[in-house]
């Protein structure tokens, strides 16, 4: 009877082990995932300015408006300087340091034709963005020019495939931009005939900021 009991116990243990093995039969599905994040990116690709010449042959004023790429190569010009001319005043936009910096200079400004310095921004982010702009100065005389309508900013959407063709004016900010959109930003200045504006120096700061279009500040 003792041997039979041991045999029965061994049989029970064997059946239990078989049950456990059967319960752990498995099948597996493997998942491999990829996560790509988007980007918000706005860049300046073209810069332009205004040159004011005195034509020494007839004392006339010649205005030349030009566009250059980011490397300083001429892209377009509204005319050519006079053969016998003197560069009297100019406005220009050019790349600064660090990247994503634009340096705008108005030099020897006087009451004449409107001086314009501008640049073209290219939106290369993969996520649509709202683009804001802000400009300020600590020089009261520049602020007065702005408030009196003698200086300002103007913008327009641009179709680069048609050669800087304006699509529509930018009436107010912010604007929404998508991948590969272009926009042009003009900063213009026209001094009035007022002795109070002679021999002045001033500065201003402006920022253009792109934020993903669905962002809501807290």
C-alpha cells in the first residue's frame, strides 16, 4: 500500500506540472513605434534697402531700391546709381549676429523720398504657426515720428515662385503661416521738414515671433 500511495502522489504531481505548462502557452505580437516631433521655424532669406544719390550732373535725386540674398548677392534692383552720383543717404537691412538677427540702418536721413529697409521671411516649420511682431524704442523723437505717421511697418504675403509678387497685404497681426509661406516686412521712414530732427541718433528694437497656432498662453 505504501508503494501504491507513492505512485499515486507521483502521478498527481505529474498531472499538476502538465497543467501548469499548458496554462502558460503564449503567443506574442511585437509593436515597434516611431515618434516624430514637429517644428516651428522662421528664417530671413532676403534683405533690401534704399539708396539716395545726388546726381552731380543736374543736382537731381536718384533713388535706387535693391534686394540681396542672405549671402549679399544682388537679386533685384529698381534702377542704377547715376554715372556721376554721390551717395547721400541710405537705409538697409542685412544679416546680423547671431543667426535670426536683422540689422537695419538708416544713415544720414534727411527730408527726401521715403527710405525703406525690408526683409523677406520664410516659414519652414512643419507645424502651422501664428506670427507676431513687436517694435519699440526708448528715443522719444523716434516714437513721435511713428505716432505722427512719419514712420511705420508694412507687410504682405509674397509668392516667391512669381518673383516677389505680392499676394495680399497684411492688415493686422498675428498672421498664420504654413510650411513654405513667405512674407515681406517693410520698415519705412520719412522725415518731415523740421529743424528739430537734425543731428539726432536713435535706435529701436523689433522682434518677430512664431508660435504654434494652437498655443494658448496661460
